């Protein structure tokens, strides 16, 4: 199966893969924001802002994997689980670094939950997201 970017054209023009990757990423960022919000409603223990960030990011990776397959890359090589584990490995550094950064924004920068989430999401997507 091809990704949507391989099948879709507008007036005979195909959008670059980068654009499809950004569309997929935006959809997943919105889903991650909702996950973070819902987690923040139920989790109030140790470091809630940072735990919600990390948990929502980790949960969103499987959604990103599916979205990128459908919109950008098409079928994956090997099994679903093999492909998903490679995706988690690709994002592993980003998960760790962004979680530490999120915690520092809250602890040292005294940013609110929403501000820390937005700042972490912005720089993570621009600097650490695998391409």
C-alpha cells in the first residue's frame, strides 16, 4: 500500500513528502495535546506536568507510526511490531531529552503546564523529531 502522498495530487501536482510529513505530524501533535490534557485531569501525583508530557509523547508514538504510514511512507518493511519498535527507537532520544527539558521549563522557568507543553512541543518537533 502506498502512502496518501503517493496517491494524491492537486491539479496534477503532488505535494512534497515534507508537506505530508508535516500534516501527519500536526495531526499527531493535536492528538498528543488531547492525551496530555486528559492525563492531567487524572494524574496528580509526582511531577504531573512532566509525567503527563512523557506519557502523552510515548502514547502518541504508535499513533504517529500509523499516521506516517497512511499519509507519508506507505507500508512498512517487515512486521508491524518490528516497524513500531524501530519507530520507538527513532524517537527514544527525543522522548528523553524533551522530558528533561519539559521538567526544567516547569521547575526553573516556572512555566505553566500549557506553556511548558507548547514550548517543548515546538522545539521537539523542529529539532528532535526523526525525519
